[in-house]
C-alpha cells in the first residue's frame, strides 16, 4: 500500500445511508452524546433520531424486549437530533454528536467460508502462503481441479464427503474446504465488545499488510435466547497475506484497531421484514480510490452455503451462551481478483479508499480506509460504559 496521504471524509446524507423503505423500517442507532459523555440508544424516524436511552440503556437491553419494534416506532424520547447533523460530524470528534456502531454489549462473532466463491479464494491464499504474486497461477490450477465440483453441495452431506475424498486424491484438500463443505462451520470472535466503528468512521488495515480487501456482509443481531432480532451491514476487513501465511494468524489478520465496521443502523425484524427477507438480501460494494480507481462488487445471501439459522445454532446453544446477545457476520460471496497494480496480484486497498457497502433494505455503511495504527484509538470499553450509565442514573 502507498504511504498514507490526507484522509478524505465522504459526504453523507440521510438519503445516502437510509434504507429505500425507511418509512416502514424500525431502525436502531447509537449516538455519541457529548453532553452525557457517552452513547445513547436511539430510534431513526425519517430524518430525525430520537433518544430512547431512558427506556433501554443499551442496544443489548433493547434486543431483549418483546416490544422493541413498537418502542422504536412509537415511544417518546427525551430529545432529538437531526440525522444530517449526525452524519456531517466527524466520528473522531468527542465534542460533537455523531453516529456510532449500532450495537454495544453484544459479542462480535463472524462466520467464515460460507460461500463457494470465497471458499476457493481462501484455498488460494493458503496455497500461495499469502504471496499475491503467485495468486494468478494458483487460481488457475485450483479452478481447473475444483471449479464446479462444489456447486450445489450441502455442507456435511454425503456428497460433500465424496468431494472431500476426490480433492484429497488431487492433493488439494484444505482446512478452508473443511469448514466450507464439512459438517462444522467456522465461527470466530471478530472483535472485542464495543470496538466496532460506525458509518462515516475510518476503517483500519494493519500497516504490515500488502494484500487485503473489504468483506461486505450481512450481520445478524441475536438476543440472549438465540433469536434473530435484526440485521445490519458489516465490513469484516480481510488481510489476505497474513491469514494466507497461516490460519493460526486469524486473530492478527482480523482483530486490529478499527478493523470492524458495523452500520449504519440495526433494522429490527417485524411483519414487513422477517428472516426470509434477510435470507434474500443483496449487498453491493463500491470502493473509490483517491486516484480515481473504482471497484464494484456484489454478494447475495441467496447463495450462502449454510442457512443463517444454522450459523446461529452453531454459535449459540447448550455448548455456548451469550447473556448479552451477539452479532454474527454471515460471510461474503465477494472476493476481488481484478488487478489493481501488478499483473496477477489482484486487488488490495490503498489508504484513502472510500468503501461503501449497501443493501436496499439496510441502507449504506461508508468508511474511509486508513492504517490501523493511525485510526482513532479505541478507548471507551465496557468499564467506561458502565460508569457512564451509572453516572446518568440509567443502571
């Protein structure tokens, strides 16, 4: 990646971030409020954002309420902000109200290798040892041997086991294929509680990485009982070179300062937006570089290998509980392979890239890529939140 230059801020407006059917959606936001010195839980109603913190001090609390959608639509708030003002405020200015990631105490989990196309790219990363210069050669061989062999295979099925044996015979079996078509999905902890950034903020790529990409995903918001209560968008920033060296470096590749973006809002499930609507979501990606470079991509949850309910069940159950709920990245179909610089090297970020992840029914998550080491440090953790809510008489 090139040396970091001036960091442009994308101009956001309500029209650019709201779902296309926002008038029918129950939308939850979090707002940094300088008067309170901390976050507020809020409802998005048109171009206004209404403070509901007195009724639900955290988003995790709100997700536990049976009347969450009605509360978000109808409850009186203690104050109101203009959405355009919140979007216009820099996310690193503690003296100005601005939007935060729309979740708080939920554990941030992620499911990996849930789409066949991205599954093959993970195999390629592994085979190249994280070296982008070898990607084109390895991609050709993998496509020749594996291409089409995984189409329509249900993970964990007898057909999947037969495909595994055939790939083993070719010397192409991989740990990524194991979690892609084997009986157990990959589910890992993406980031610490409260560390995610929201729309308009900077998203971080570790300075040591030279081969990386955004991962646009639908993210489920799940309560303590394992019920999907809503959905949002996420960027599970991917460092292909680091994870490609060894899957044991997953934490270094995935969990860095500002490397997890969520937003713009949580859309609650209701009679107009149920789990089947989530299963049908399409996600678009646009990356714009400061040099005029533009990348488009798309992903559809219709093509996922494992149903979202199966991913939730693999995360929470008798084997593991989440008393404050969790959010779950569902994986991505998007794996950019077009060359940005050297032939055969594929795509990688440059500092200053503006990443826009959008879906018609969830809105748009927009972030600017910076070096993780240069992003605003994460300083407001669980202890700070508890002390802040106690001072405000909300605990």
